[in-house]
């Protein structure tokens, strides 16, 4: 299909654009009612990039935040939703030599995952092991790399440590549990979860599950479980509400990595306690990191974690696979917190 649009630089001139791929479009910012599936322009590949024929992508909570108008994509990235894709390499940009057309790959993208084609940097590509399906591969990059980066590369979790992971049942949480068990099997894992998800979290083999609806201040429970030593690493996406109990639960020289602020951005901090206990609070994001930084993170993930996916020590947990045409239902499932693990969109 070919359409003609006004040139945004010179309105009196007309640009011819080829609209040649299916994608999820937004009519504006708001609820799921702004989403629809329609035709969009296939992205162009630049130097160091590849074009991917997308087979599957997944729903991530930042997609909902972007849909609401509160999480714009980094400059130069696609405004189409979607932060990770799995598919095959369709085209190589100049200077790309680490893959070939037809290769099965999964990757982070700055945007554009909810579409038939997406552009990714070649340095961010991860080969899909033969043992994995495209649907499973679509679950790995955003959640598992986020968990790996923040728990291990930044949080410095070591075998024999104790880790506290919030939000039991979410994509990052389930990925973190699986990675900790696979990479540091002697670690103790504590998870906070909604009562509807506690049994499924327990089934993943964690050591302690805390019902956050009845125990919003989990300090004493964790002190008892750890014999007053506290935990070594905390992965937190809750923010202000959990700052005090997190710091009270953190042991000497412990690290809290903050990756979200769903309960707010401001809270009081006992600086003296933090100093005496030599604690660290570390802020972290993934999407807006420089291209080279993401490449280094991906390389470490391939080296350390990918073998565990290849041998099926880690199998991504999928709640449901939706066709892309049912994107509204897929996002509603996440919005209503009715999922455990990942929600996948099948594109092709």
C-alpha cells in the first residue's frame, strides 16, 4: 500500500511512503481503547543494525506506561510499543558481520516490537538456542536481562547470599528466581507476593514467600528468617512505600537495586543507619542506556546465562500466547495483574 503524507519540514511538498507491515498502532495516549492493529511503514536499517522479521514479542509493564503517555522511547527509536522481539534476521545493515540473514535471534529493542518487522543493533542480538521456541525466546530479553543485570552485574549476588525479590509472579520476578536458582543454587530466595500467586511462587522453589497484603512491613519476618543478619541484595520496583522496610531488611554491606517507583518517588531515608551498615542504594534503568553499554550487558548475559536456557535449566514461564490482533486483551491481562510470568504476542 502507498500513501501520501505532508512533508513535516515543507508542508506544501508531499512525501510518498510505503505502508507495508502490520503493527499495533496508538490513536493517542490513554487506556487500551487507543490500541488497534493496522498498517505501518517498515523501518529502515542503519549502519550496525539488522532488520528482524518478528515472530513473537511480549507484553511488558513499561508498554502500559508508554501507552499512557509517561514513558517516551529514547530519541531515534520507534514510537511503536514493544521492547523485545524474537524472529529471524531479514536484512543486514552496513558493517554487520556477526549474523546472517535467516538466523534465529532474540533481542532488546528501544521500541517497535509490536510489529511484523523491527530494527535492532547487531551487538544486541542473542542467538536463539535450538531447544527454544520463538514464543519462549520472546520472553527472555527484557525480563531476564533486567534481572541478570540488576541482581548479578550490579547487585553482585554471590552463591550463599540471601536475596529479596519483590512482586512475585511478574516477568522480572520469575526470571530473577530462575536465574538465581540456576546460577547461584546455594542462595536463599525471599519473595513478596500477592496471596493469589503465593503457591505458584513457592512451586518455583523459593525459600520464603511473604504475603505483602497482610505484611506490608516485612522487616521482622526477614530478620527472623535471616537470624537478624538481613539480606545481601534487594531487587525493588516498588519505590517509596518500601524504602524503609527494604533498608531495615538489608544486611551489612547490602545492596538495594531500584528499578521502579510504582508506589511513589519520595520517601524518608535514615542516612545514619545506611552509613553504619555500609549499605548501598543503586538506581538502574535498561532502555535508555547507551548502545555500547547494552552490548556489553548482552555479551555477559550470553556468556553466563544463555547456556542455562539452552540446556533447559531455565524455561521461560508463559501465562498465555495471544495473536497480535488480541493485543487489547493481552494488555488488559497485565493491567489486571492476572498473569504469572510472561504474556506473549504472536506476530507471525
